[in-house]
């Protein structure tokens, strides 16, 4: 599972990096599609990073790595004439990471509760 998670993480990072730097990336025909895509990308990256390194909990180090990647994307986009760097994009990335962290916390609590009920 770990090797496949790491491979999928690398492929996903390459895909997101490519989408973030090309002229016309993926578009969803809804309002604020850019923010939706940022949210989904960083929720997915948080999931893959967490499962790629299962011996360490989803905590500060993993969060810093993900936010650093988001900052790097915005920094690179600031030099591309057909892209723009936006603080709102970075904040949306943080929301995706945070929602993943809350999801994991709630799932652990649910499984702990179920384990307690079986005793």
C-alpha cells in the first residue's frame, strides 16, 4: 500500500504542477471552479502524503510540506504572464488541508468509539 501511495503521490504532484503552469488548465463549468480545484487538489495531496508515510501522524511536518508546495506554486505562477499568484488560492489550499485533518481526526474518533463499544 505504501509504495502505491507514494507512486500515486508523485504522479499527482507532477499532474498538479503541470496544470498549475500551463496556459489553460482543467476547468470546471461552475462558479469559483479555480477554488474548487485548489481545494480538491490539496485535500487529495494531504490524503496521499498521509498514506505515503503512515508511520508519522498527519501533523505539523506534513502540513508545512503541503503549504510550502502551495506557496511554491503561487510563486512560480507569479512569473508566468498567463497566470497570477493569489493569496486566495493559498488560503483555499490551506482549507483543503484543514478539512482533510478534521476528516482524519473524526474518523479516528469514530473508530475508537466503535472499538470501545465492542468491549
